[in-house]
C-alpha cells in the first residue's frame, strides 16, 4: 500500500487498527487447487427433474476455481484469493458477495481469506479502499474521493461465514479491522444528523437515477442522504455488537447501540413516506427523491422496519408494476420512467447481490414462502439463459426479449463468477431448498417448500462436520416431509413445512 506525502498528516491511528494482524503479514505461499481435483469434495445438490440446474451448478464452480489467484509479490496481498472477474482489481463489495457462495467450497479452498487482502491494505485510521489493483497493490481511489470506498458489508460477509462454520478464531482476527473501518465511515461519510452518504460507484449501483440534476450519477454524493448506506451501517452496528458478544468484547461496542437507536429514529422519521410505504433517498433541499430502488430493502436486513409498516413495504416486491417483473427483482421499480426492460445495468437489471440481500432480509421478517417464490423465479430464469448460452452473466434483463425468452442484461459480462455464483449455489441451497446453518448453536434450520425429492450431499457445517440432507418427494406442500439425515458429528436439524415442524437430532 503506497501512501501520499499528505497521508502522514491526515491519518490518525484508530485504536482498533493496532490489533490488525493482516497488516504486514507474510504472504501465503500455497498451491492453488483445481476444479477437477476438488469437484468430488464440493457439496452435491440433489433435485429430481432438474438436471439443468445441476449442470449450471457444476459450471459455476468450474468458473470459480478458474478465477483463483496467488498474491503477486510486493503488492501487500497476503492470501490466495478469488478474483472479482471484472477488471484486474479486487473489489470490496463484489468479494463480499462472492464469498457468500465460496463458503460452501471452504473444504477445498479458503475463499474467505480473500478479504485478508483488503484488511492487509487497511490504513491506520481504518480506511479501506473499495478497489485494489491485483498486480500492483495500489488503491484505485484516493481516501476522500466520494467513490473511494463502500458499501460497508464486510462484517455481514464475515458473520455469514461464522454462521456456517462457527470459526471464532477468524472472528477474533477480523473484528478489530471491521470496527476500525466502521469508525472511519462514521467519521468521514456522515452528515450532521448521523445519516450516511455514498456515491453511485461507492454504493455499487452505478447508474441508478437517484441524484438531483447537476450532480454526477456515479462520482458525486449529491449532498444526499443515501438510504442504502444508512441501512448498511445500521446492519453493521448490529452485527458488530453480535460479534462482540461472542468474543466477550461488549465494552468495545458500547457506542454502536446508541448510534443504531439514533439512526433508526432518523431514518424512519425522514426517509420513510407513509403514503407510498417506501424508504427513499433524501435530497439536500429536504425533499425525498421518490425513486423506488432495491437499495431500500437493506432496511429488512438491518431489521429497522416497524411491524406496522413491514407488510406494506414488502408488498412492493409482489406488485407486477413495480418489482415483480418476469425476472425478479429489478434494481429499479418498473414504474419509474428510467426503467429499461433490457436492464440497462442498474436501471432495471436483476443482480445476484441485491437479490440475495432481499432474500436474507425477508427471512428476518418470517417471509419464507415469499423468499422461496422469488428464489425459484430467479434461479429458473438464470438456468433458462444458461441452457441457451452455457454460462452465467453479470446481471439479467427483468423482462424477456421479443421472442419471449429470458435473456441476459444489456450490458452484462459473461462467465461472471463473480457474484452470479450466488444463484446456482447459495440461493439454491438456502432459499430454493431452504437450508440455513447456525454453527454457533449446532443447529440447521430447514424450511421445506419443494415437493420434489431434493437435498445436499457433502454439506459442510461447523469446523469439520459433513452432512447428507435428503427430503423425499411429497404429494403437496402440506404433507409431512420424510427426511433422511446422515452426519459424522452430532447435529440438530429443525424442519419446517406448511403447517408443521419437527426437530431431528443426529447423535454421534
């Protein structure tokens, strides 16, 4: 990491940075695994009558293993990693979402260690650039550029990994890095009332039409309160407090509860419009922009939507004139003048990261059937395009083409694994199949919606547990499922279906 002359005077060391074990770490020197050698160690989904989904699943892993890299000398990178597959840079928010499916291949490659290379480039004041050149180790942006960093979702990625594997050692190592980064964001990306700002590139949704005229859509903060940035920081506060409880470091997060309570109040008072039941960005003139975009749904994951507002807010996802397009869920509501049926990137494109975010958020509000419905729609659409192209794309069009067939977004890169690996792997396991891990408590929650025979072999759980989870075919959703569970360690599986639930414990 190369610093400018002025960094000497502008960087004040954060108290948590002193615990950053990745800064100056000796680079890893391990050979990279190959797909051919590891494919029989990866989890194996089972879904009768859906061979095309299995082919898409296999192709996704093959592409992912083809993007594994070793640290280049003198870059400051410290761990083998998976490339973002975009422009030769390691991206902050792309990497976080890539690892959301990479966790299922953790027995073959330590995908999570990709983030080590971001932590190794953390500045002493807590700042981390959102994009770092892989061949040089140089930041792609300067620290105070409005597009320099974000979104702040690293803690969420680490917490999801912890839920799969219960790795408290990694949690202890990353916690100081995440606290330092949160404190930098709070010091440098907030307005007077504690709300957060970003930019088109900084929020990751490049060309959404959300700023006032006269501001650059990609590079300016527009003096605007950004709803997604606020929600992400609210989520971040909660996750960091949860991490602190696991680690016995509650004293380090005392200020986060106060920040969260204050920001929840401000967001619900100033960004919520009760007439339309939606959260909007707030322009500098005090007016809401009334642009319904998918970034608002970080509110579900942050768990800040009051119960009396949640149903109306979630209902937009089921409105065919808004977010229930033929391929769900478009980044921009279909009733906006800038919405494009072919996608036009974030002006209607359907994206794996934001879809996964919404699905996770729906879980927080107990909307399991809706999340299953959306996940089936999304996966079916992707697999339909895969059947014609033999690949997956960066994003997808919300509406079919003139021939009535599903299509990739325009523009959209091919072979994008990349975060689109989420759909055939994580969305399949967690929302189509409904299997959710909680390694900290030794429990797997299985919400069964499918009637076809389905499940997973070689499912990785906890430090070294491997399971087989198999549900036999049923006549309808209300029929009690017949489930087979095999494990090499003791585990409890909580099984839910339409109208019923049961617990099964395997003792070894």
